[in-house]
């Protein structure tokens, strides 16, 4: 991206974007028009909020104040936070550069980003102290940290003039775009979260198979662990029709690629995780070469349907006849293969 004509602060924002997100930064920088800087800033604002939520060295009552007030810092030219130990702490230390560029965005873009930041910060405080119990609470948590991102982005797309303003009405579909990504990340990151003493797998799911979520690390509990894993993957696959429907409304090629690539990485991750005990042994990541191939292919609804059909068949062929969710998994995949 040629940033030479941009202000020093905006150049720094693109550097921070490339530092905080590996493959994804490239698709943000490929966005058309004034959507590119708006999404870059939105991503960094969200990264700053996420860095506060993730930082276990911040005392809970300080964290609650920071999360609830965070949206106001967008309008405070001096605000930054230098006490973070997280890997992405630079976005908090250099926040004045991000908020300065934020205040230069069109007012509608500012309105969307600050409203999402306000709702997300408030929602995060609800789950700071409470674990996720029911499947409904799992949806609620994922709405706060990811569904709102889908909704906010959809509002930015509509405001940019690059998409039909009516897509702003697709709130449920936009929410599902976030839930699909977040639920996939939570399923994939079981071990990484458990070793950091964090639990995002809903109790309503794991309590069917164990007395404690940590039990799934034990080889003796591997059968129950995989049954819980397959149960959660089956629940997440139910979002795929919404993802396909959301994508069918997107007309701008740069926005299509920006939305499609993370969803394709997620379905490939779910296929890899399904019935795979490695989820409980080490960090699972789809191979870089596979990811690049997916990125190259994710440019039209037709190619999306082909990729989703490919991974749906891969999961279908892995279903274990003794798995209690097996019937449900088969039925959802059959439905998906019909619409693909
Ligand atoms: C319509 O909605 C979307 C359309 C396109 C992309 C995303 C979504 O995709 C990335 C993709 C991304 O960030 N990939 C990482 C890979 C990884 O972190 O494992 C990357 O390539 O660095 C992602 O994961 N999240 C984080 C949340 C899921 C919490 C929202 C995210 C964070 C900020 C923004 Cl602005 C966007 C997204 C959307 O959000 C739903």
C-alpha cells in the first residue's frame, strides 16, 4: 500500500495494523475508497479494547472502568494506557495517534465505531467475572465481542456508498458472521485458553461429558472430549446458511474478499478440528499453503459455495457412527450441501 501521501499518524496506524494482524491486514488494505482508513481505524480501536479485556494484570474494577469508558477515549486527544503487558500494547500506548485519525473520519463512520465500542465495552464487563454457562450465554458473549463487529462493519459498508444502504437491515446475518468466526476461534483455542486459566466453552456443552472443562486434557477422557468438541462444531455449523445469505448481498469485490476470506479460514479450521483429538494436545492452525489457496479462491459466491461444499463433505466423511451428535451433524451438512 502506498502510504507516502498519508499523514505520519495514518502511516503509523497502517504499521500498527500490520503488526497486530498477520494475513488479515492485507485484505483490509485492499478495501476500496474511504472504507480502507475507516476499517483500519475500526480494527485498531477493537484491538485496543480487546487488549484491555485480555490483560489479566489489570485489576477487575480498574478494567470495568476502562471498558465502560473506552468509547469516550476516542474523543480525548491525550488518552493512552501505558500499564499493559500484552503483546499488542503499542495500540494502547500510541492510542492518541489512532484517536486523532478516528476524529478525522466522516461523522457517520465515527458514530458507528464509537457506538460499537460503547456496546462492546459494556458487554465485556458482563462476562469479566461470569463464565459462559448456557448455549444462549455463549451466543450473548460472542455477540458482544464479535457479532457487534459484524454489525458495525455492515453499517460502515452501507455508509461508504460501496454497498446498497439496505444491507444495514441485515443485523441478524451480520451478527452470525461474527459468531461463526468467534465460535470457531473458541473451539480451536481450547488448550491455549485452558493453560491461561480461561474458559470459553459453555458449561451446558461440556457438563454433558465431564465434571470440569479441564478434564478434557486427560487422555482417559479423550472420547468425551471429542464428543463435546463435535457437539460445539455441530452447533457452529448451523450459522453457515446465514453466512452464505449475508455474502449474497455483497456486491463490491474488495468488500466481498474482506468478508469471505476469514469465513473460509474458519470453515477450514472447523473441518480440521472435527473429531480431532489434537485440539486437546496442541495449538491447531490450518497450513499456510492451504490458507493461501483459500484466499486465492474466495472471490465469488459461487467459489464460496464450492469451498463450503468441499469442507462440508470432509466433515461428513469424518462422522463417527457412535457420536451422539452424529445424526444432527449429518442433517445440518445435508442442508448446507443442498444450498451450496
Ligand atoms: C462482517 O464481519 C466481518 C467481515 C470481515 C472480517 C471480520 C473479522 O475478521 C477477522 C479475521 C482475522 O482477524 N483473522 C486473523 C486470524 C486469527 O486471528 O486467527 C488474522 O488473519 O490475523 C476477525 O477474526 N475479527 C475478530 C472477531 C472474530 C472477534 C470479529 C475481526 C476483527 C476486526 C474486524 Cl474490523 C473484522 C474482523 C468480520 O467480523 C465478523
